[in-house]
C-alpha cells in the first residue's frame, strides 16, 4: 500500500540536485386557474430548466490548470534513477510540461472540486494517447500527486514515455483534502477518475492539443483497485463516451471479501494503517457514525483520528498501532468478522465494493507479487478466476514470483509499459 510513499522519500532526498527549472428556483405567485395553464407552465419550466450545480455536464467538469514547469527527458531520467527505476531510463524520451489540474466530480450527491496532475509530452512525432495512472495508498496530504515535483509517484514517467498522462489525487487529497478519503469505495473511486479523464479531454481540446482515440488505465495497490473501478465505470456506462483500449492493474485487493477473511484469520498483519484507514473510510462515507471503540481496542481507538489527520505517513501510523489484529480490534468486532451473523452492515459494504457481478471486456492484465505481505496474493487469483468463470476472454494474470508489495511495482511496470505501447496503434 505504501509504494508511492517509499518512492517519494527516495526522490525527496535527491530532488534539489535535479530541479533546475435555470434559474435555480421559481416562485409561483398566484393560483393557476385552469389545468391547461398549469400544464403550459410546467412545460415552459421543464424546457428552460438549467443544469443544477450538483449535476455538472461533461463540458463543465474542467476547472483550471496551473503550470508546474517543463522537465527535460534528462531530468525525468534523473527522477527515475533517484526512485530506483533505472530500467525505465531508456524509455524516457520526451520533455514534459506538467500542470496541476482541478476538475469537478461528485461526492455523496454534491459537486466538489478535485485535483491531480497532467503531464503533456513535447515534440512527440505521433499523436499521443491518453493514459490515467492511479497511485497507491497514501496518508499524508503532502504526498498527493498534485504536489509534484516535491512528491513523486513514479507514474509521472509515463508522460516522458509518450503518453498524455493524468494522475488523480483521489477525493480526500489535494484540493479536496478536507473530505475523508473514500478508501476502497468502488463507485466514488471509479467516477472520480472518469471525471478527471473527461475534464482532461475538454482541456486538451480547448488548447488544441491532439490526442488519439485510445485510452489506457494503469494503477498499483489501491491504485490497482481504483483502476479496476474506473474500468468498470467506463465499460458499463456508455454515456461517458469513453472506449478503453487497455488496463494494467497491480495488487489491488479487488476481492475485499477475501481480504477480510485473511485479516480476520491471520495472527499478524504488518500494515495496520490499512485497517484503520478502511474502517474510518466506511464509517464516514456511509454515515455510520459509530464510535471508534466499536471497532478498536484502547489505546488505539483514541489514537486513530489523530493518526489519520493527513500529517503522518504509513510508517508513523503503523508504529503507533499493533500488528496483531486480535489486539487491535475490539474483541466483539473481531469475533464478528468471522461470525456469519455479525457485522452484517460492514460485510454488505465489503460485498458491494467487491467486483462480483462484472468482468473486464477490454484487454486487461492483472499483476501480483506472490510474497505480498500487505495485499494478499490470493485476492488477485480469486478475482482472475471469477472473471474467467464469468466469461472474460481478454484478461491475463501475471504473478511476480517472490515479489513483495514494495518490490513488485517495478517488474509490473516493465511488463505493462511495453504491452500498453503495443496496443497503442
């Protein structure tokens, strides 16, 4: 879950040496005396009604961009080297203009502003394609992709490889940091990415920047899950007018039911920050309003709000919790995780956010390290098996032998990037 944070820490140590550069309401004032006049009034109001702020059209999703700077391919190669991505250096051929990007999306029925980064390659000899890249779990507000180049997810490199690249912050980071991040919520994850893609297409059109009709998605860890959610949103809602060319998804924990079972039965789990994060997310996103003591034992219940306030990274949060789920969770809650009749509301939310009733129609590659200690390898295997059983014919599963959660992202990307480029024709 922490890959983007690890990369950020590596990069920040080297950055200083690299950076050189309708009317909304109608008042009825008198009684309509005849049914005919009433019907006429309704027809007029319906025909003239303007779109409300809580339902922005595609053309209104784009808000603004702010230039971050232009970075040469040499500088991008330096970023790759600092992050330990030396294998990517030969693939980074283009200078890139980066912009902080603000757009509109919907959260719990209300229109909000969200943010991210967009990287536009320069002097590329062909019309580039659009790629949306989704980052892994993060906790600190300052780690949001829109803070590039002070922070670095690694996905910025796709722009230097020739893709117009958008990297959403996700709701709860960047300009929307005052909202509790809806962690592993399938609908909000998918729609917020799709809205950024559509807003980016509007902006590119306004700037007369040509992109091909091909669209790619890629993500790792939470970003793998968010990528799959966006893929489902695109494939099941043709009204978005988006056609997906290919998707690469790594270690996403898509089988949340399998993750729950694993956590409820393992004696030790090395990333308790993930557990605190998902409980806080669901408790807030779904308005349960349950006290933290319903879920966690003391002293952890009292600590968690401050631990998840956006000022601490995963290592700092983990250090204040315990790796024993039995010691972390309230005993009643913990027992109910494996009790078929216990915690039914939570389990229903887990089921809703698991990909049970859909399979990918566009070319898709799943990746997962076999020694992943944070997101259980089996959750990708069961997801792949479910897709194949349901009739998927364009899905591949690529295990990474011996790969942990931290070490599997590079081999995934070394496989995924050439594969995406092979589809970009």
